[in-house]
């Protein structure tokens, strides 16, 4: 270890290498409930430095994990096998902005929202907008194929990434994809986006920029019951009304948010839908009318339209800070992420509530209703023996329901170390064997982010996972 | 019948049932690739049967080319071995469609037109309007990697293909994604299959997200005497808030060729053909849709922009004329290809929208290319198709490869990647059908190895000899 550290310090300078336990402490967490501590944290400034770090680690047979801002919710950036953590905080430059052709080239450490800030003067923005967009990095977005409320209309990260520069586990630097039309060949960019850092380290990203719509209307529909709200979402979809975002929050969650953000949400409702329609002025007018009609047909008490940008931004601030608001209520919360076909929404909400009751845990509901992406928030107190375990069991029950309903284990947070053991609910041994061969095509020695995505026994690099570093109760 | 053919037929019929193997020359002509037929064509009706065929091929060391409508078998290099065509047209069912979910799942052998009809009943669509539409299957349209006019709004197949099931070169089934619009569970292997030309796996089931069919649909047409004016019009549209569902620029020869093919097919094109005059060299065609108010607004804005860009003629088509214009644009590339008797080539270039006009100008003005009837179809997003053909324009065949190399040199000067999806068999060995390989070709070889370790799927057809 000492010689590894010396080599890293010689490469990067002492300030760019952390190894004291007190320095490493904050890197053993991300936004998930798991934790695992790296042996060293390094801060490269260039692609070449990343490649050299990878070569040094390979010589010492030490695994590597990439990390952006650590906002991930599935333990994707936790070093399950210890080793060297590469934090991309210093690789945070926007390298090029091509307004005319709506492209940008960025380093992986650029914060998602900073890209939008850099191009909004030209009427452009970066479409994927995860709730953590003011903190999370584009490198992390690429790894997890991040989503967000507006992906309902504009697609997730993979739909907005054209090309990548990679460092492979042997230190090779290579490029995949192309800036405009694909040049022929397999869509390696499509494979790498969402591969959770298990195939390569991404050191440069070429993204598409989107044009800001001419008109936006943000509607807040207030319902007496959760059922009315979910039935509204099903009906909107069935009538082919396609808002750019359609978020649901239950009444209990709204009160928590209101105490925290003062966004103007009602304190006495069963649920609200936050619905946005965008596009040409004429389209927005008619879509907003259609949305209002459907909401009213499902007994909406009120459908309020945000009067101006300030009110709109406040409503979104409320939505995007919902998870933070939970921190005022319970010492810990566990944000789940499952997907169901949209028509199963009412049943899914009822099931989530039933599961919460069964385990005696409070479950808040806030999610991307429009695309069937559930985010129940399970509140728990880690000081109460057994409660964390119950929260995990409740999570598993919710996900089992999602799969049984024809859905998936994760819509945007990733499998990481959180859900790898649930993967057999969806995939067969032959499926895992193929995924493992694809994994090995990039990362044959499992030196990059070992122990993720694959369940134990179906993947690779299990020997690299430290028994004491696996999932656990952070407060325990 | 060849000995291999007989042996294969006997075995295949034992696996798939009588009548599922074709070995007679007339029947095999359909599966011909660049003049070479397979020894046998086998029709599988389920993923299990596909597995059986692949295991049989593995045991017998036979090479397989998956096949749907057989419209794009000539794409890529001819496979170095071609024993079996695996015909998937029997996998032709819609397997799951609840319009309320805005997703659909279907067998890979389902014709594009059949899916269109199923969805249209519920006012939905899957934006897969690739060339050869009426004869193509879902699997073929995805595997070919061809784009379609609607990519302007919806992207290409990889953007709305949300999951797939397939059979790999080990004879096992595989799957990725699912039938929900948002899903990051496991690797997105289906994205690798889009554009893989059947070299990784045999698609058996494909899942898409669907989109609402607009209440009304129109096509806007503007003609220009000068390329720069047409380019200015395209730029004005891109800079506007308008959301065309398709946007193409064509030279008059390409447009007239596409229109001519429609006339030959017996369609009444009088409304549409009356608007191109002799002095108009460049045409911009934009499709758009929405409710009546949205359509009127777009039409009004497009008309004003066309006027400012010095269009010599501008029209908006509705109803049958709109449908016809969309079809003409969708099938323009096959029409251009056929007009040269399939003797030339069409190169696909990935340039930037802003520099497309300059590139097209350099290509179309190059004197040495004139004898080969240059034709252009450029999509609004910067993808340019450029066609040359030796037979129809008086250019000599001997000089053709040189002319193509001149065109490729012009393209290289613009630093745009290029590949040649349509190429007459006789030029394939001389021309860079797959463009210049990058360093990522090493990764692609390893991906091939992961899916098809024995190399039985269309060996040699893909980039870098994969």
C-alpha cells in the first residue's frame, strides 16, 4: 500500500492523494444506505493522469472505482473491494460549446446544471434533469444513465450522449461514438451509458443540447385521494396526452415538503400531480386544457397554473427537494426506485402503502408518475434495532411487485450494490453469462468497480469484494 | 441441390417441421447476397426454434445470416461464409400492447406496416419509418441501422427500442431492457444489436415505446435556385421553436428520381410533381403535425421563413399529397439506388448541420463527379446521403472507383465520418464500405466474441472484418 501511495503521489502531487482515515471518511458514502471505504482517493486533472492511475493500480492489483459527486442512490460509486477511488472533481471543465450544432464536450466532473447555465443564454439546455442536478456530475449521469422528471418527454441520459472518451482497465485511452451521425460499428456509447462504471472510466463526454421550448405551462392538480391522482395519470396516458413532466406526491409527503421549502403545496390534500406541458404556444394551450379536463374528470379539487417563472421554479424546488425534506422527519430515509407499466400505477400505490403498513414503516410517495417510475421513500430510525433491515425488506417487496407487474428493478438509480442480489428476478443464468462476457470484453480482471450489478456467484471479481465492506447500516 | 443443402434440409425439417427448409435454387434466390445464395434457408417460428437452428449450425460449423424482408441483405461486406439464411418472418405477432402503457412488444419478423396499422387504431406510432418500409420487418429495420425521416424528432431505433430478446451465437436466449419506458436494470445490450446487421445475435422479440399520432399531418415543400438559400432556410428552421417531424434537403435530381419511382409504382403524384420547375435546383421538405392550430402556426412560420430565404416556390400539402410526399421522402434512397441499376454507391456522412451545406456544395460541384449523376438527400440533423452511379450518367465504370475516392477525399477534408450502406458488389473490395476503423474496433471485436464466440453470424459482413 505504501508503495502504491508513493507512486500515486509522485504522479499527482501529495495534495491530490488522500489516504488518512479521517480524509477517507466522507468517501465511504454516497446517497444510498450502503457504505464502503476506499484505501486511497485520488483527484486527477487530465485523461492521461487517469490512465496512469489505472496503470499504477493494475501493477499493484488494486481495484478502481470512479466517482462524481457521490449523489448516487444505489451504491454505484462505493468501493466494495476497497482500492483506489478516482474522484473527477478536478476534471470539471466544459471543453467546448457548439451552439450552432447544439453539442457540448465536457469533462466528467462538470455538474449537470452548470452545463445548462453555460448554454442558456443561447436558448439551449441539457435535458436530463435528475433531482440532484445542482450537485451531480455528468460523468455520474453517464454511468447511471440518469433520468429526471423531464425525461418523460425528452428521454434519459443515453438519448443525449453522442460520444465518449474512455480509459480502459489496462490504461488504454480510446474513443467511442461520434459527434453527429453514427459512423458505422456497434453502438458502444449505448452500451457504456448506464454500465455503472463496470466497463471503463469515462474521461470526456460529448452531449446533445436541447432547445428551450417556446412556451411552458406548469399545472398543479390537487386531489382528495391518491387513487384519483393515479387514475388521472393512467387516463392522461391512455388519451395520448404527453406532458413533458408528470410528477406525483402524496399528501403526507407534501406537508413535509411544505414545512421545508414553502413551495405553496396544499397541506390538506390526498395527493397532487405536478404536470408540465411544453412546446409551441398553440400546443401548450390545448394540452393544458386537455390536462385540466382529465384532472377534473377524476375529481381534482383544484387545477392551478403557475403564474410566472418564479412560481414555476418554486413548485419544482419543492419537488426536487422532497428527499431532503424527509431528513426533518426521520433520522434516515431509504429512497426506492422501481418501474411499472403506467397502467399499473393505482395498484402499485396501494401495494406500496400496504407494504409500509406490513413492516410498520412510514412510506412517502413521490415519483415520476408519467413514466411509471416509483420512488417510495421509506423512513426509518437506525437506532431502533431491526428497523433498517425492515426498510430493506420493504424495499425488496416493492421491487418484487414491480417485476411481477411487468416492470423493472430500477428506472434511473442503477443496480449498483443495492439491487444486484435481486437481479435473478429478471435475468436467467444464460443472461448473466452473456452480460459477464460483455463485462469481460472491457474489464476482464474485474479491476473496475467490482461487485456491482451482478449477483454473487453470477458475476466476476468476487474475490475482490471485502466481506466486511458489503452493505450495511450506516449508523450501526 | 448441394450436398450441404440436402443434409441441412433433412436435419432442419426434423427440428422445425416439414416445409421449413428451402433448398431449391428458385426459392433461395430471395436470400441471395451479392450473387451468392445460401445452401439453405430455414424458417423459424419461435425463439426456441431459432436456438435449435443456431445449435445445429454450431455443431455443423455453418454460418448463418438472419433475414426478414430480405431488402437489405446487400448492406455491409458479403459474408465470407454463407450457409444458412435464417428467415424470421414467422415471428410476426404483436405480443403485448396496452395502449395505456405507451409501449408495444412484437416478434422481430412482424412487418413494419403491420405494426403501423395495429398502433394507428389507437392513434399511436413507433417512429420506425425506414426505407423499404412496405417490405421490411421490425428486426431488419433495427439491425440495418438505417435511419428514417422521423429521426428529426424521435432519433433512431436505438432511442426508442426499450428492450429485446434474442438468440446469441452460443445457441442460448438472451434479453435486455424490458417493456417499460424507463429502465436501467443491467446492460443495454439491445442498443448493440441496433445496427449490428445480424452479426451479434438473432433478434426474436423487440419492445418499443410508442408515441401519440398527431391529429393532423402536413408536409411543407420549398424550392430554391441556390444551395445556400436552401441551407439558410434549414438553419432558420433549426433556430426557430418549430418542431418538424422530418426535415430533408435534396437536389432536384434526387427529388425527381424519388418522385419518378412513385409514378412508376402507379401512384398519382400530379399534385406533388406540379411544383418543381426546371430552374429550381434545391428542395427542402419538412413534415410536421399536431392539432389544427399547431399545424397552421407551423405552416405560417415556414412560409414566412421560406420567403425570407428566397424560395422560388413554397407549398404545404395535406391529406393524400402529404401522405405521398412522406412516402416519396421515406423511399428516396432505394429509388436513387435503383435508378442507377444498383451499379453505384450511396455514402452516408455524419457531418454537422451547420457544415452540411458547404459539404454538399463541394460534392455536387466537383467536376470529376458530374458524369456520375450526383444525388443528395440530407437530413436536418446533418446526416448526408450522397449517391454516385456509373451506369446512367455516361461515366465510365473504370473511372467510377476513382470518382468515389474523390468524393471520399472531399468528405475527409470536412472531417466527417462516412460509410457506404449501398454499394454495388463489384466495388466493395475497393471501397471503404465501413469507413475508416477507429481504435474502438478492438472493443467491437471483443463484443462480437462475447455474443458469438464461434463467429457463426454473418462472418465478415461487419466493420473491421467482424
